[in-house]
C-alpha cells in the first residue's frame, strides 16, 4: 500500500508540474481556456464524487449549488465594483447560501432512500430554475447578463493559475477529509447503511455533513465558471449540468477523487474536439450521439471507471505475484 501511495503521489506531483509549466511553453489561448474549464469542472465533479463515490448518494439536483455560486458572483460583480474584495464577498455569499440550502434540502430529503431522494433533489433544482427564470429584476431571466470581472482575473494566464490552484487545494482538502474518521464513516454508510446505523453512528448527521461540503464546493465551481464566461443565465441550473458531473465521475472512477478530474478532462476535450469536427464534417453535427455511445460502452465494460479499473488491474497483478512464490514453495 505504501508503494502504491508513493507512486500515486509521484504521478500527481508530475501532473501538477506539467500543468504549471504548460502556459510557459504553450501560449495557445484556446487551449488555456479549455484547461481552465477542465479545472473548474474538476472541482465540480469532485464535489459530486463526495456524494456518489464516498457516501453512496445519487443526486439529480447538484446543479442548484453550482447555479447558486454562479449567480452570487455574477450579481455581486454586476451591482458592485468588480474588484477582488467583492469577488471574495460573492464567494462567501455563495458558500453561505449553498451551505444553508444543502443543509435544509438534506434535512428534508436524506431520510429517503434510493430514487426517492434523487427525484426530490431534481424537484428542488427545478424550483431554483423556475425562480431564476421568473425573478427577472435580479437574474434577467433566461436572457442572462454579462458582468465585469476583477482586473486580476482578466488575464487568462493568471485566471488559469488561480483555477489550477483551487482545484489542487480542493483535491488536498477532500483527500484529507475522505481519509479521516468521518470519511471512513461515510464509506461505511455507502457499503451498508443499516450496519453503520446499528453500530451507533448518526447516519443522517454524516450524510448532511457530506451534502453541505459538496454543496459549498459546487458553489465554488459555479463562481469560477461564471467568471470564466463573464456571463450567467439560467442554464447553470439545468439538469445537463448535474448529468455532466455524474458522467465525469462515472467515467473517471467513482470514489477516487482523481477520477472525476480525469473524467472532466476527457469530456471537456471531447466536447471541444467533436464541436470542431462538426464544423468540418456534417456527420459530427449530432456529436451528442457519439457521447451517448461512449457512455454506454464505459458503463458496460468499465463500470469502475478509468481509475477504478486501473486499480483493480494493479490489485490482480499483486495477487498473482503473491501466489507465485507460494506455489513455488509448495512445489519445492
């Protein structure tokens, strides 16, 4: 286990170093913007992985927290001076609102099991979408609104490093949390909720903790997403946003943290690549069909995702290596 841990740490360190050095050797604006989107959705997917991968909660309403963060930042920077102070205030406002909403929604719905909870979270997300569409004096409805960003974030390279740093920080925090006693309880709930409850753990209490943390981090991703576009509309509350997080997590590897980041990278690059192909080859205009086929194949042949499948392969190889010396001793 120590060897595997050292290898994964070395791999993550090398990947981070490459991403830090990338803008210094490649000044492609489009590639920098694309990688920035990967970092933002990597944070969003990790927040979803805390629910699905570590707690066993399937939510169809995770977009509501993403949208809360996006609108909090958009409204503050539109109504106030577009500087770092008001940006940080908007982040804090998004955290507080997302935390309160996730606590209330969790308290009302987390007692329910399986698809009942998923459907209720979808209903709550739909409620936020309707409010954003109807409250035009604040949100401008589906038309949305543009806003100015702080000077520091106008430079794409600076914003690239900010998003990279945020993603790395969120990864470290979630890794420490999932390896803590509270994280172990969450995984016990995922494996067998009834047994965890019989051992004396307040299951609802731990589920709400996971829900609040995931909601706050999703709000952070939404704020950065709004700043990256300098525009926000009701699309941030749609079901598509939640499905993106779900698919990024499944493709990368549920319950791995690094898997959702890889899944975010694959999906964002595939989006970009297929959209470019659609402009050249008409057959790719329906690129969403290719995505659907890809998702089906991944679920069928790699149910543990990319990282999960690689881990299983490594465990099988270790098991085979352990068996071979024993067989030689028996033969001797």
